[in-house]
């Protein structure tokens, strides 16, 4: 067990470290004991200037273990990014666009500039009159 200077908090084990898109910021897979005495596995994001909680202990551990393998950062795929996005109703999307200063007319104009084909058809809303035809 690695002792902590943060009361009863303890860093028990570092299992894996991955770089992030920010320099010197790491995501760690660790086992810790929190201030209530509970021990568990978790992911921990460590920033170099963070002096709160277990981070000073983690930063010391990183300095003391320079040969520990740090997995390189890999850019997430579009599908991975989409998997973290919440679903929106048509109304929520429309309100978001309007609040961002984008009118529905601008959206339709952008879709209308797309070449005719399946991609354009997937993006173009269907008017109620067209559904009835």
C-alpha cells in the first residue's frame, strides 16, 4: 500500500496509465482507499497542477516510477464520441440551433447545397405534405 498525506486516503495500486490529449495529463486505472475507508477500483484523471485529494500522492508516484508504461493517447473515433452524446428530440435540436443563432432556414439551405442522393435525403426533413403523398 502506498501511503497518502491526505488523511486516511491511500493509493493502493496503479494498474494502468494512459496519456490524454493534454500534455502531462494522465488517466490512471487505480485501486484506492477513500476517506471513509472504502477500497475500490476507479479511473482517476491527474493534472500536474491539481493539489486536491489523492492527486499529490499520484504525482509523487509518477515521479518515483518513471519506467511505468504510459499508453499513448489515441484520438477517439467519431463513433466513440457519438456514443457519449445524449439523444435529442427534434425540438431540443431546433432550440439548440436557434439559441446558437442558426435558423432552420439556414439548415435547410445547407442541406439543399448537398449533391442529390442518399446522404442529402437522410439529412433533409420531410414536410407533413410530403409524408401524405
